[in-house]
C-alpha cells in the first residue's frame, strides 16, 4: 500500500546508529573478526569486550573417546543473535541446546571470516563435557574449536575460519602468499583459541585455489594443528570437505584421495552432507584406524541431505552408526527457526529424542565431585537465590545453564500419569529453572523417573547429598540412587523423609534425610541432607520418586463401569504437584569457604554520568574485582547487586535511611559492566555488591560480600560543587526563618509547594527541603558567589568543621542584617 502524499514529506528516517567501535565501553558482546587485517593486527585483544569473552569453565586435558562421535554445528540466522549478549539478554524464549549428553563436539558457525564462539556456549558445553570449536570463514575455512573432557566429560567447542566467494579468494591470496604468512595466521588463530578458552577450529575453504597455493595451504593446516596441540592438549582442528588437493572447489561427500591429504595433517574431516548410502562405509575404509575422525554431515534443514533431515534426521544417523563412523549434525536450530509445533520446548525434546534413540547417550554425569545442578536451561522469567525471587525480569544467558537432566520424552502425557519437565515459569530455588512433577497419583502408589545417568566411583569418604523440594499437600518427593559393584551387583538406596512403608521391598536401603533450617531459605521450600557410604561402588543413576502415602481415612469415589457390570467404590487419585529445586553431591557437609570482603580488590573504571528526568541521573561503570593476593579465582560465577543509598535524612538520632539491594545480573568473569543505571535524585551513593557463588551453588551472604561504593556525582553551580555546603546546613538543622515571599523562595525539591524555586537546588534532598522550608534569597545569592572551591576540596574533617563554622556565621550575619533592615521580628533558630 502506498503512503499518502501528505504524509510522505513529513516522514524522516531516524539517523543511523554510530558504527560499532569495540574499543569504547558498552554492553559486552561477542562478535566475529571480519577481515584478515584485523586478525593480523591483533586488534581483538585491544577491544573493551575481550576480557568479557573469555571462557570461565576451563577444559581439562583430554582426548576424544575412541568410538563414533556426534559433532553439532550451530548455524542460526547468521550467528550472534540472543547469544551475543555476554551478561545476558531479555528474551525468555531464546534458543538454547540442553541435550548435551548426546554431543561430543560443538562448533559455532557463521559466514564471517573468523567466528569466535560466544563464551556462553563454551561455558555450558565445557560444563557438560563437550569440546567447542570455532569456525574460520576466510575461504569458508571453518575452524572448529572443540571442548572435550573426560573428567568431568566436558564437550569440546570449536570456532570457524571460513573463506568464500570473491572476497574469500582475495583473503586466501594473502593468507597463502608465502609459507611464513600461512604460519603467522595459524599462530594468530591458535592464540585466539587459547586466550578465549575454546578448543579448536573448523576450517572451511570454499573457494577455488591455484595449484601453487596448495603447499602453503597444507602448511597452514599442519602448523595450526601442531600449534593448537602444543598450546592446548586435547584441542581439535577439523577440515571441511570443500577444496580438493588440486585446488578445485569440489565437494567429495566422502573421504577419498582428493581430500585425504588434508585429513592426514589435522584431527578430522567434516564431510559434506549430500553423500550416498555407501559413502560412510567407503570413507571408513579409507580412514583405516582413524574412521571415528570422519564426521559425515547431515543438514537438518534437509537440503539434499541423505535421509531428508528434519524429522527424519535419524535415518542418516542409523546408517552412520551401522557403518561405525561419526556424525556431524548441521543446524539443529531448524526446530527453532521454523517454529515446529506445538512449541519449542516440546519440539526440541522430541527432535533430540530421535537422536538419542538412534545414537544413544555419549556423556554421563555425575562423574566427579562436587556435582551440582539447579536444572536451569539458561533462560526464563525470574531469578531466585535460596528460594527467594531476586528478579522478575525475563532473561536469557546460556552461561547460567546447569547440568541438564536425562528426561525421557513421552509426548503428550496420558491421563492419570505424572508429567515431568524442566520448568522456568514455576518458582525456582536457585537460578531460573527446576524439575516439575505434575499430574494425578493414587494413594500408596509411586512414580519413578530417571533424572541423571552417571559414572561416579565411590571411595571410603561418605557421599553427602543436599536437595530442595517444594510440594503441595501430601505430594511427596524423594530421590533414589542406583549403584553397581565391580561384581555387577546392583544396589538401590531411597532418600525419603516419611511415609515410606510402601517401599520396604523396592529398595535395598531407605535413608530418612535431615531437614536443614537455613535462615535465608524462602518459605515453602524444604532443604534436605543425607549421607551414604558406598565404598567401592559406582553411582550409575539418580531417579526422582513421586509418591503419596496411604491415609487412614482415604476418600472413596464411585467408578462407573462401561462393560455393563455394577459400579464400584474405589480410592480416588488426587492431584500431585511437587518441584525439585536443586541437587548437590559432595564429600563434605561443609559449604564453600568464601574469603572475607577485605581480601578482594574492587575497582570501578570507565565511569560515565548522564542526566535523567526530574533531577535523576544515569551512570555507566565497569566494575573489576580480584583477589588481593593475586591468586586465580575458583568461583564459577558472581551475582551483581546495587544498593542505592539515599542522602542522609534529618532524623532525631541522626540515622540515615537504608537502601534496597537490586539484582543487576550475573558475571562469569571478574568484571561486570553496568550500563545507563537510573539513579533517583534522592540517592547520594551507589554500593555495587559482588555476591560470590561456589561450585556447590551456595552464595555468600550479601552483607559479607565484596563491594564497590560510588558517590553520586554532584551537580555544579557556576563551577562550584554544592553538596558539602548544604550538608553543613543539614547538620545544623536550619529551621524556617519565616522568610517573606519578597525575599525568600521555596526549594524546588519540595514537591508539596508546587512553585519553581532556585534552580541551584534541583538536585537537593526532598526531606531536607521539608525541614528547611525556605531560605533567604539574598543569602543564597551571596553564598553562591563565595569562593570556597579550594576549601571544599580538602578532605580533612577539621577543614569541613571550619567551613561549617564560617558559613554558619555568614548565614547568621546576613539573615540578622536583612531582618533588622525590614524592621521585622523574625528570628533564626538553631535547635
């Protein structure tokens, strides 16, 4: 539809935003490197955003398991969408992956030259045992940095280096111009991976090359692989099936003599996804004892991929599993991008259940201690600490994702059953998620479902388990632990508080947990502790047990029979509703030790003030903290709060007003950037609190946490700071001198008076206005001309006392003179 002529001339396009300058302070984001010049200059390390992009969950030295593996290549809407906001975004429905137990290697892909994985992906992948690779896209050379750990089974994460089209060919001409340039850029890529903490590169060269450039290309691949291995043991460099050994851009869709020379000098090959049914088997034969390093591609969007992708992705997976090679699943975000029904949560769980059915789990946890999960998926509608909600704002931050449960997808729940799901709308104990159990359950019956599958070897030290539960009525929730011995003996232990008579024959042992009374725990939540000694056994599974005990006076209901027989009286099932908030396993009952606040050095940098409305202000500041003794922090995250301390009010006993601790966000590194924080006009200082959180999920008491205090910047009058001047008036409790309307005027901060007053006082405390009521105009004008700048700059208490005495005398002399001149009987009273 055309725009009416009369409106076309009035339409003005908004000015374009200023170009992104990574050196200037702003909300921390992840972004790619787009040019070879920026890569060569190491400009990324000069970016304001660089320290925020460092992974906070390290990768242990590791090698990939000697079995068929699953590589997942994440490609969504060009990359860097909701996941680019390092400190978290505001989309509660943002895309995430939570089936990490099905993944060995994770690649972050985009069509930029150097794709650096946002740290949120690396953090959560490493937490779950997955290697993270980065894609290098200069010549569509996708460098995948992988994160993999066997202890505790971390996933490898790769970045991507890619070159494509005419621009990519020009990049390759420079990159491969000499052997020295090829080695230099390989070392720069290795430096980035090591500095940011991801695990390798996917190289994707999708351009035609000259035959003479191939030796330098091989030098580039080989030197990158060797440099990565020496700098980061267990890292990966994977080659994408694109350009051949002759320099032709010709996808082979299998491993053969055209691409094997590249495969031989790196850690694996990502085979293009248009392969035929017999290609996996022939590729395995060519690879020999490295057949698990062959990752056959599957495009989930189904673009000419074997099996059709989408909801039949498992068809290709079945073939690869049978032929004993690895799989590379490209763009599983298809479920999210195409809005598969009925909703993303259901469709995502359904799609990954097909992968699990075909391939099976490849990661297991718990495997090491301590083990902790709050079941957070990394997005939601609230944030809780110890059951108390600290924020009701929608959010997303994949870094906050906890260990994800092994929940079986069952489709639409049947009537009379218990539905089990991760819920981010129901109240949480910590973070923004929980496991909710909801449905109907008869008395004296139970429902059991697996939540974790582990490989935790027990020793002589007892295992301590803490978990939190919130339930309605007589809906009871316990945990069962399943163990196996070296002789393959099976033992099960139930942790349940009461009403356990019905389980006497189902479990080898029943332990009644102790209820822990924690002062900070919110009402409705129950925290339970248990200890168990299973020396020599391996913990293999953790189950949730929903049950309802039998009551003496159970409610009977009339069951209608449809087969023609008489109706009968039966016990009526009741609604069941319980929530599991968290689970922690450790070898000690003691919580994490938190260093005292005095042991931290906390500083503020890049402080910037701006004006708000109605006398308010905004402030932006980067807050950094570190241990004073220089030791590296072992804490996985920090909750950030601000307390806006009001100006000291005039009270009978001189006690100032307290502040409210407002949740700002979470930091995974020892820095947090506060952007445009609104500050009411009544605020005198800001106290930024860094709440340290341990690996067991416990957070330091806010009163004991390190903090950074920032005084609110004073508004100036003619270049003179006025705060200290009128704090003197406040301390002396100046009372209304009954000033005439002709020579006195109300303070603007006194909203009850409704008249504009002297603009010098727009920033002033309203409570002070109420006590002062009015000030002589002539006195204010005289005072504003006083040259007191140097005096007020001096920090000593004695100087402030002298300043107060001098100013008080000026007040008295001027007011008395004016009062006598008018012949009035007004008096100035100091209490």
